[in-house]
C-alpha cells in the first residue's frame, strides 16, 4: 500500500513538471518559427497590412 502511494505521489509530481515544460518548449518553437501571427494582435495586423501593399 505504501509503495503504491509513493508511485502515485511521484507520478503526479513528475507529470506536474513535465506538462508545463513541454508547453513552454512548444510555445518557444512557435515563437521562433516563421509562422504568421494572429490577426487579432497589433503586430499581426501590421504584418498582414504590410504584405497586402
């Protein structure tokens, strides 16, 4: 019973650290890529207007 509780405890803690880490890495890759920005952001609007003219 105590071993199972330890596994659940450390499993939960490790998932609590892994998920945010992967999220941050994904956001950083998206930020560094050359993907178009959202049209709702200020710099996204400027980017779209600059490509139209």
